[in-house]
C-alpha cells in the first residue's frame, strides 16, 4: 500500500476545489442539457482518474483540468492554485 503523505491530501482538496469550480462555472451555460452533460463529463474524468496515487501524475491531471475549464469557459479565471 502506498504511503500517502500530506502532499497527496492537499492534492485531493485541490481536485475537489476544481470540481466545485467547474460546477459553478457551468452555470454560465444557457442550455440546461449542455450544462448537465458538461458536469457529467467532468465528473467522469475525475472518477476515471480516482485510482491515481502518484503526486506528479495528479498534478499533471489538475493542470490539464484547469486548461480544459479555461477552454470551455473562456471568461473564467479558474480556481486559485494553492
């Protein structure tokens, strides 16, 4: 079993913050169907990567997630990096 350190748990919080931000940003989409599909897609991406334990890989996925949110919602700044 991997030894989960403080960095891993900080990354977990960052993933949750990114997910919450994606939900809030999706409110700008006018079509409810598009909004729900966007949220479902983002959630499925998080679920698909749930098994990851490597800190560097998780950080890469977070960066990619931020980039995707900026592409979907260009007016959004994205969640703050902590």
